[in-house]
C-alpha cells in the first residue's frame, strides 16, 4: 500500500473545493435547522438549483455575474415556493415538502424533454470558461506536496473558501444580533416569540432564503471542478450535509467547516485504505465497488454514533443539549 | 345551572366600574376590551360561548372558573392564537378579530401561557431582550451593522436587568432558561411580557408553582403595574390572591360568563358556587358559608378531600399551598 499517496489524498481533501461546497451547504443548513429549527431535508435541491441556474445561462453565453445572480434568484424563488405553503404549519410539514420537492426538481432536470436545457441524465459540462477567464493566477503549477495544483484548481479553491469565510462571517454577524435572537427564539418555541410581537412567519422565511442561497452558491462551487450530474443530487447528498452539520455542531460557526473537512478526510482515508488493501490482496472478499459502498455505510454508522454519544457535535455546547427542551 | 340569575343574592346593583347594572356581561364605564358573541367549538363541545364581555381599563381583573371553563381558550381567541367560530372584539377601540397573534401583541395586548413557554436554550437575559419591541437590530439588514442597534440594546438590557432584579431572577441572568425551576419560568415569562410595556397584560395562571414568599412580592408587582397604568387580566385558582389584588372578578363556567362583580361579593353569587361545586349541587350552601368566609376555597378543599391522590401529587411536586387541583391541569391546546 502506498501510504504516502493515501495520506496525501486525504490531506488534500482539507482544502478541496468539494469540501468547501459541502461546508457552505452545511452552513446554510445550520441557519435553517441549527439556529431557526427549520427541518430542511431538501438541501440537495438548493445545490441542484445553484448548479443548473449557473451552468445553463453560462452555456447560453451569459457573463458570470448574470449566471451567479441567476443561481441566487432561482434559489430565492425556490425557498418561497417551499416556504409559503409550509411555514405557517407545524415544523414537520416543511420536512415532508422539502424532501419531496428535492426529488421533484431532480426528476425535472433529468427528464429527456428538457435535454436541450439540462442535458437530461447526462447533465451539463463545458461551463467553466467564464470562471476561468476571471482567474488572476498566471498559468502554471503551484504549491507543495499534496497541495500542488494548477492555476484553475487554485482559483476554484480560493474562491470556494473565500465564500465559506464570507458565509461564516455573515452567520456570525446575524446570530449575535437581535435578529439572531428572534430566530433562535423561534427554534425554541415559536408561539412564545409570536406572543412577543414578532412576525414569526417572516423570520422563518428569511432564514429559509438565507440558508437556501448558501446552498445554491455551494452548488456553484461544487460544479466548478467537475460537470453537472443530476445523479449527484439525491437525498444522499442532503444526508451527507446533515452529517457534516451535526458532526461539527448545528448552531456553531466553525462546526460546518471542520465537519466538512473531517467528513471528506475520513472518506478519502477509508477509500485509500480499503482500495489499497484490496489491490495488495489483503482484502479478498470484497471488490473495489463494494468498498466504495462500504465507506458510505460507515458514514451512516458514524452518524448514528455521533447522535448517540456526542449529539451536540464537535463545537456544540454540551449544556445546550443536556436539557430536554 | 349557569342560568341561575345572579341577582338572587344581595349583590349590589351598581358599581363605579360598571355602566348600569352589575351582572354577567355588564358594560363598563371605561372598557379596554369589548368582546361580542365569541364562540369556539371543539367538536361537540362549546369551549367558549361568550355573548358579551368587557374588561375594565387600568384595573386588575381576575378571570376565574373551574377547569375546562374556557378561560385559556378565551385567552387564545382574544390574542389571535386560536380562531373563533363566531365573534368580534376590540381592544382600545381597534377591532382585533382575525388579527394575527404578533400584531395583537404589538397593539399592546400581551399574554403569557398557562404552560410556560420559556425559550430553553436562550439565556434568561436573552429571553428578556426578546420581549422588547421596536428593535432596530431585528431587521435583517440592520442586524449586520452593530452600531445601528448597540445603544438600543444597551437600553433594553438595562431595563431587562431592572425587571430581572424585581422578579428576583438577576442571579440567573446568564443561565439557560431551561435550567430554571417551573416557578422561575413563570416569573421569567411574566417579566419578559412586561419588557414591551403592554397596555393590557393577560396572565394565564401566573402563580402556579411559584413559591409563597415570591407570590407575595409578585402580588406587589402586579399592583404596581396597575399604578403604572397597565390593565391586568389574569386567570388564577388561588382565591386568596384573587380576593387580595383584583378590582373585578369575572367567572366563567362551561364557556359562558356566569357572574361578574367586585371580589367581595362575587364569591357569594350562587351561580359561582354552583359553577364550582357542580356535582355537589345538593350541598347546603348555608353550611359552606358558615364554614369559612370563602365558599370557593371550601369547594376546592372538598374536592381535594375527594381526590387525595391529587393532593399527594402536589406534595410530591413541592407545590406551595394553597394549591388547587385546577392549577395542575394540563392546558389543552
Ligand atoms: N385544542 C382543543 N381541542 C379540543 N378541545 C379543547 C382544545 N382546547 C381546549 N379544549 C377543551 O375546551 C374546554 C375549555 O378548555 P380551557 O380553555 O383550557 O379551560 P380552562 O383554561 O378554563 O381550564 C375544555 O373542555 C377543553 O378540554
Ligand atoms: Mg386554562
């Protein structure tokens, strides 16, 4: 087994654009669930909308700023579509509607009738030009050891992590303010907040939109190093984002970032070790395909252990969860 | 039973608070709330069926009645937390029927809940600050710029600290509300409601579970509220308290207002005794009157004797005397 390569790949995941995208999506989900108590089980849909609403206009020749605005506006509209009928109802209704509509949008982009726009099951590619065109880094290869990338890969990482930092600062500013106090109050008991004269519906909508836009921007970061593939946006994606958020701590600033880093490092390590063991003949009873699936079984087990033994996550406050509220 | 005319006893026919004759649904000289034909049906049960009700301004009004009389439902309806089948009501001259709960609160009619709703994973101070109205920092965009709301936050914090001190919660300022005892949560909820300087504060069983020493000081606070010009409407089962602080008592039973009057006389109203005794209808009311000054308390004592298990439960829960079986009732919403 090539341990150097295995660890190199794993360490590289710490700053990979995918890690940044998942962190961003988890920050958005943290605004929904961690701070406001909204049960959004359709965060994958926001990533999907961000991806397609960015890629389609880009492929049609729109400048990058238009494509980004399109992604943001589409996710705002989607948040309203989800929120208007459900946010007046009990929390569980949003959960059901989000999980269902995430599947609906995935089927919509996969339908062959829309092949001209969405590429159906093949997805979309060839949309990186506008993003690469604004890359200030001269052509070449930079970095050291496992962190050696070309100018485009560095550009994606820099922009991705800058967006993660921006989102974190935004969440920090919001949550230390009276606005944050209202949404945290809603998480605890929305009737109490209502009785104090706050428009609970409006605050829940604002939180849904903010977290959704973060998910949508995460969707853009996610596709910049790859193609748009509808198969990436299953409920599985939503649950990985949940795992990351819970791992780090749902209502914390650094939780989603560190959660995403750990998630991807561990996935990379387990993949490297399992594949290595299979190739070297140490593991004979499974194939590499099965090994890939085993990793995700491990994710499920880890999520269960986490919820049982450290429900507050890595950064969460133990005291907060020691009350049965 | 509730159709017994209240004029059977020697209730005074007039009262300074009342326009015309004293009786269930009587008009007030200066009402802050006027409700008309408010009904709320749960299946076959008419939980509230109030033909006319007026709540005097600037006074402390007690709303009493046995369990299930519809007091909490009436609170929910008036404050927009529940929708009536029929009815209109106005607060301070503004119609509030069909107005959402948060707008009712903004209009100056703030309520607390029978089952306390403290915000567990917020600190006591944060709970209090949430009660303040017109906060600039609660706007999405202004919240991002702290200088816009820092000063207002400081003012609100000073007021919150003042209230917390008055309610003996200042030592708990930084604790999570979830760590408070049941009685302390009641206090916090009331203090939080006061942060908005309401015109009318509606307290649903504010004393349930509050220890007797604190009850005394709370009574003082409620009286102070009146002195500051706030109207108070409260549901309470502790008749000592009702007698002690209220200017006016409204009695509900089976959804209707069955009696009204000043505290000294309303307890002697046969409709009230009837409402409370229910099954003990054949009791000699004369005996009850002689037993003690307060037939309602007597009725409750008898009820407790008939249900010793409830008594034991109270003791186990460390409840302060006097408690009534009613104060342990679960709010059904
Ligand atoms: N949401 C509800 N659904 C069905 N019945 C209810 C509901 N809320 C209250 N009730 C019923 O309405 C009646 C009045 O209840 P409530 O207003 O809580 O009484 P009180 O506060 O005077 O003790 C009770 O019989 C109660 O069971
Ligand atoms: Mg009640």
